[in-house]
């Protein structure tokens, strides 16, 4: 049981806690630029690991209905995802569209990507991330019961055993997405998915350290305990501290690098990032 009273809230609980953050993947997309929005929604979920490598997507009619788009729009999006190598399509019996997880990004490519951020931009991103995760933790502590935290615990177990930095970064990001799902907020969940695809891969650069991986796991464990106890202020502070520490490590690494040359920001995952209006390049 979840701490809610109204029928509307019960529906939200079933949608976002019962099946976790995956629910947010298959909700209707924004009315604007629908093909691009579908591409982004599905590719974000694939890169974050919400959709597993080799997993079969729902059939075209069903998936189009879930996303609230036409089958023509969906087919255009799937075609683009195939070109990006994120989806493969098999014909005939047992066919369909299947997730194809991208190869782990190389360290040098990730460092080049990090060099495209100024320290000012990294701090701003960290502030946004901390605000999202802190709010999610606070709401989760207010709205959930212990039995609703099983997905967070499973994700924590995955982090504790993940051997490679790329796997650790995916699970780290997924924890914060699942935390937003536990808050029973579709908007917070979608915001976390989008943010993790922007910063998540960069965490490979700091999560290769086994000692830090254990530190992060301990922090996540503390967040779960605070949420379970209903200690919403503590849960918020712990989630924010976890994010702030990770951001500080990225900033420290960025400061140790040579000044980045001016020019367009490197690719983020499989999506080309457009320069931000007025954004700065190089160190702040």
C-alpha cells in the first residue's frame, strides 16, 4: 500500500511505482516535433539501460498507441534509431524491433566530450541534477512504503557488483531515475532520464575507481534507508550530496585538462548537442 487517498493518486502509484521508471518510457510524447521526440525518448531509455540490450520493443501498433503517435511517425523514428545502431529489425516469424545497446564509449572520447564543457556549465548542470534528485528523494519519502522500494534496492545491488565503469555509470543514472519514479512523478522521471543521457556517460571517468564505486553505493544505500524511514529532509539532503560529490569530481577532472578549443560541443551519446545560446567554452 502507498500513502495516498485519492483515486487519481492510486492510478499514478500503479503506473510509476508498480513497474518502475520504464513506465515513463511508454507515455505519450509531446505534441511538438513528434518524430524527434520519439527518437529521443527511446534512445535515452536505451542508452540509460531502462530498455535492455536485445529486448524486443512492443509491436508498431501497440507502441504507437502507447506513445500517442501515428504508426507513420513511429516508423520514421524507428528508421532513425536503426541508422544510429540503437535498434535492429528482424523480419518473419519471431521478428520485430529489438534494442541494440551501443558500445561502451572510449575514455579518450569521453575526455574530449568533458573538455567541451566549461566548469561553469558543469556546476550549473550539477545544480539542476541535485535539485531534481533532492526533490525526488523528498517526495519518495513522503509517498512510498518499504515494499515500493524493491526496484531501487535491485539497482543498488547491480551497482555493488558492476565491474566496468560504463556499466556502473548506467546503473548510477538508473538509480536516480528510479528514485524519481518512486516519487510517483512522471515529469521528474522524464527529466531525470533526459539529464542522465546528458551527463551519465561522463561518470565513466570517475566510476572506474572501485573505492569511489563503494562510496556511491553507500550513499545510495543511505538514501534508500531515509526514504524507507519517511525522513524526507534527510533523504533530500543525502540525494543532493551524492550528486554534488559526483559533479565536484567531474569538475576537478575538467580543471586538470587543457583548455578546450572553441567549436561545437562533442556528441552526447548518439545525439548531437546544439551549442547553448550564450554558452561558454573552455574553463569558466
